[in-house]
């Protein structure tokens, strides 16, 4: 903005202030109402655009992640997300009480308490994630499902990583003790099992034959589910071939 434009802007602002100061109280109130209504419409229009954008990108993300999902299944997953988001926003607004700092402080306090309960639930092998979140929701009704699910997942991965670390450290200590090694640390190990050769380094277990690494038991579980899905797809395809052959 050059000097002339700046002067013109300042002049317009002064004129606007003078015009407002000359208005009657009732006229000022009317202008205020009109301005608020205009602002609400602008905000609502932007919120609608953001909502459409979010829904569109969630749909695209699910399509990319699960190529075999139908549009109906994708719509169901979107509904799950939107329900979680709606509940989370509602819980946050209640915790906020008009002050964002109050909400953040309360959420941190809830998370700290929930983490202690999570450790107890994770150590119970008969309780899966879905059951654990239900228990947490009863004990911490102020928190949303999203808050509690994230806390549970973070704690479970933390415990999983610690278990792997403890196992590898114990194994190293036993090897060193057995071989009379003192003052040395084993940084890398090779272990051979009936299903392949495993490399352990920096708390990451790598299956050499497939060149796949796991840094937590959570990753192992994900791999298991992926492999089971591949086998199920292959079996279903074989069944389809058999049915096709029978009907020829």
C-alpha cells in the first residue's frame, strides 16, 4: 500500500467513526444486529464448505486405504467418524465452560487418570480394546470415546514397546552371562526359529526372509490381520472358481 492509498484508507476510517458517533442508540443497536447476522451467515457458509471438504477427503482417504470397500461400507465408516467427532466436540464444549485453558487442563487430568486404568485393562488378556473403552467410558463419563481410545492406544503401544525392549535386554544379558562377557553390549542379534531368521536391532525385530520389521507387538498384530485378510481373499476366490466350474 503506497502513501496515497494509506491516506485514503485513514480518511475513510475517520469518516466511518464520525458516522457511527452521530448515530442514535437505537440505530447503533440495529447496525450491531445486522453486523452480527451478516457475520453468522459468513461463518456458517465457511463451516459448510469445511464440512463438505472434510467429508469428501475422509471418503477419499477410506477409498485409498480400503480399495475393496463398497460405497455403502465407506458411508458407514464416515458415519462412525462423524459420530465420534460430534460426541468429542460436545464433550469438549462441556469441559471448556467458556475457557479453552480450563478444557485443556481438565482433559490432561482425565488422561492422566485414564492412563493408570488403561495399564490395568491392558494387562488383563481377556479384555480387548472395544471392551476396555466401554469400561473407561463408564469410569470417565466426562471424556469422549475419541479421547479414551487414543489414551488406550498410546498406553498399549508404550507397554508393547517396553515388553520388546525388556525381552531383548534380558536375552542380551543371558547371552553375555553365559559366555562370560563383561563390559560389552550386544547391539545386534540374529535369532533362528522354525519359521525363519530374525534380526534384532534397536528394539526392532526384522524377519530377514521377508525383510519385514516390527517395532511393537501392535505392528505384529496389524501384520497378522493383513495376512489373514489375504488368505481369506484367496480362499474366497478359490471357492468362486469352484462354483464357476460346477455351473459350467
